[in-house]
């Protein structure tokens, strides 16, 4: 795995461009499995966390990253695999269970697993309702959750922007939330939601973001539908002229 090679060789270049500062490194466990649960503002978030964390972080990545054809597809699969990313089918249900099982193995092997608790990038910079996957992993393995707030990455890389701009960013690692291990058949939805909301509150307290009690995916879909309606209306108006 080439994780540290890329961090050490490409990291200095990225640091000059993103100028990341970090707080709370003392909150990252020196050993043992743990979950780094962060907000998600831009693609470069997945670079800022490894650049600021002294331990390797394993991440999930969209299955599409690993399914491309030809030379480009093979390169992307090699790249993501080399930096500790493994595929997840985001359609949910049974298709996502394999990725969650792999994440559980990573934690039980004493490694760090990183996850963006909102499940997708924020569509407007606000903090959205968290998904319960991180809470379930923590409860079933008994590992702590380290809330992490990423600040400034959206200003460096707006939605749709391929090459990030230059500027400053920050990552704050909060105090670990201890979690008692519980058998899978004893885990309740109420406990999952309670823990997820606690992680989200801590992220918000560090990031200063406005909180929205809805899933980001739902809001993104609504925004897309509204934009499609606006475009259709504009097209009709143009046809009448």
C-alpha cells in the first residue's frame, strides 16, 4: 500500500496550496481501532484528513471509482486501493453490507476508519443530519468515535470545481466519544440515532456550521428538481419568443 508514500511526497505540495492547520491531535488514540467521523464540504476533505492525522485512515469510496474500464479505469482502481480506499455500493441495503463488514474488520484490526457522517458532500456548506452507519460500527465493535470538523475546504473547492484554489483550511479533532460494545441484536434504532446526533452536535460545535435536520441527499435531490423546473420554464419561454 502506497498511503504513506503519497502522504509524504504529495503532502508538501498540497500543504502549500491548502495551508491546513490542525487542532486536537491529542484526541486521536495512539493505538487501537477508532472511527474518525467528519463533516464533508469538498472532495479535498479526503486529502485534508490524511495530511493532518498521524495515523493512517481507511476510507470508503464510491463503487464507481473501482469499476471503470480501460487504462483510466484501471489507474483509478489502483490509485484508490493504494491510498486505503475500499469500494461501497451507495444504493444501500444488502449491497452496502460488504463494505460495512470490511470497515468492521479494519476497526477490529486496530486501525482507524474514516467516514463522512452526512453520507455525501454538503450541497450548500451547512451541516446535515448524520447517517447511523458510524454509530452502528462503534457500538458493535466498542471503539471510540473521534468527531472531526473540516473548515474552509469548500472555499478552496466549490461544487463542480476540479482543481482546488489556494487558501487556508483547518481540521479540528474533538474529544473521543467512548462507546460500550453491544451485541448486534441488542442495538436499537433509538441508541443509533442518539449517538449519531451526539457526534453531529460535536462536529457543529467545532465547525460553526448551521445545522439542517434533513439528510443532505434529500436536499440535493430537491435542489436538482427545482433547477430542472427552472430550466424547463426558461426553455419554454425561449420557445415562445
